[in-house]
C-alpha cells in the first residue's frame, strides 16, 4: 500500500464515520479525489485502489493527463472544480463528466452552445460565493436564485446542484448551511462542499460530494 492509498483508506473511513454520525446511509457521499498538480504516476495507485471520481482545477492540465488514464480505466468520472473560462467550454464539455463552477451568464451561454453542439451533457453545478469574497469566483447568495433560474429558463441548462468554498478564516459550518438552504429552495439535490480540513462538517450539513486533495495525495 502506497502512502496515497493508505491516506485514501483513512479518508474513506472518516467519510463513513461522518455519514453514520449524521444518520445518513453509508455511501451517500461521493468522494471527489482532487488530483490537481499531480501526474499519472501519483494518480495510478489511487486508481488501482478503486477510486474513480477525481477533481481537476484546470482544463488544460486535465487534458494532458486524463485521456491516457481513461484508456486504462474507462469508468473514471472527471469533475472540473476550478474556474472555467468561456473559451475553454468546448474542451470542458468534451472532457468532464461534471462541472462545479458555473458562475456567470457568459459561461452558461458557452456551455449551452457546446452541449447542443456535442450532444454531451456534463452534470452542472452553480458555484456560490458564500463569503462574498472579491477575489473568489461564484455568484453571491443574493443573486443565486435569479442566476439558477436564468440558467434553466434562458439557457436551457439542467442545474443539479451547488458548490462553495468558504473563506479560510471563518468557520465553514454557516457557509455550508447557507448553501444547503439555497439548494433546498431551488429544488437542487447535489451539494459539493467540504475539503480536506472540513469535509466531516460538510457531511453533517448535507454534502453529497466532498472534494479532498491533500489528505489523499499529500501537500502540493
């Protein structure tokens, strides 16, 4: 067992404990292993240990390493969890199974165009900037309802859920609770929230997907 697979086993156990503590069914939370900046040699042991859902921050980086891995492991599920530029929508729709960072009209329009053109529809989540941080992507909580409605009605997109990244200097619980509240009133079932340091808290609040990188792969 490599260091990464040993850490993966620990994370899986922690997720299972958090599910039990929250009185949720075992397996109700999807682990997204965040492999950004790590090459195939670091990812392959984790794949061999059965992990199939991975998160990447950049389209170009993902293009460089995942097509080859997918040839060996065709059941890989790839999630884009970093900012998406409109001019990368074509590549993102072609490569990713889910996109967590829909956050402005230009991205919604570009995705709608590529989904129609390619006939491939990745699962889409709206990123909400729960802390309203100027340097961070995402729609503000006050604008989230209107943006979700516009994605659905103006662009014909099927939005499945929401994603957030709480401010590093604040307790994450209230941010996770806010995201869950916005999701409920918009009829959204998927909540992508929680990372290496706070995924147990996210599971308690209702996360369906947790994005864990350093706790599996080590420091970047």
